C-alpha cells in the first residue's frame, strides 16, 4: 500500500522560506489554494481508537477522499495513505454520513506546493489558523537533506497531526477546542 512519510516544521517567515526554495531551484507545483477538511469517524470512534483517519477534502474545485492508517513511531511521520479524487466532495461527505460516519473535526488552511524537477518529494506551505508550517514529504533521506538545505534540523520536526497541534494550541491558551477554522470574513474584509 502507498505510504506517506512527512514532517511538519513551524515557520514564522513565509517569504524568507519561499526565497530559499527559489534559490534551491524549487518551483511551484500547485499554486496557493484554500482547503477545507472534515475528518469522519463511526459513532463509537472506531477509526480514531485504531489510529486511523477518514477525510474529505475540498481544495479549490477538487475533492479528495483519504484514508490513513496508523502511524509508525520514528522521527518522521509515516503511515499508509490511500487517496482518490472525488467529483463532488459535498456529495461524498453526504454519502459517508448516510453510511453512519459522523463529522468529528474540521480544519482549514491555505496550501502552496513546491517541488524540484526529477526529485521524489514535495514541500508544502500551510497557512493555518494556528500558524504557518511547511510539510516536507517524500523518502526519509530526501526529507532530511531538504530540511538541512532549508536550514532546519531534526529537532524542529513535528510529527503531530493538525488536530493534535490544534488541541495543544487550545490547551496552551485555555481555549475550548472546536474546529480549526479561520474567522468568518466580514463584508469589509472580502
């Protein structure tokens, strides 16, 4: 089965990291897009209890259905990932609801993807309501060498999910957790 291997790194200055990527000959593979994600589970939390995940993602005009298996311990986040495009993410979510799955957590982000020609990995910028992150995804050796080129060390690697990072964020600020979504825009801000 396909395996996803990645790390997240919290960043404070998007522009400086983007400049480093350009200097290192990375190119935009997928331009910045708004993503809305919903994690679904059975009423008894069967997937979560097994360390699995079922997600419906809306990314621009594209819909994706993703299953992720339990993670493997280590310095990189590594887990089975099965993903397929769906024509209508809203309809897919409704089908899953009719099958008994329940929405558990919603999260949003803006994502930009970068890659280098003929290399096996991707670097993504994720702008989230709890801060900005890069994800470096690919073979472990590629992840480590790319992180070094960007001046990051393994001590900065984050292997937690956005749901876990959001719970940490809420706990640190004594906020009651709900969903990791951007504040609604007012008419003046659109």
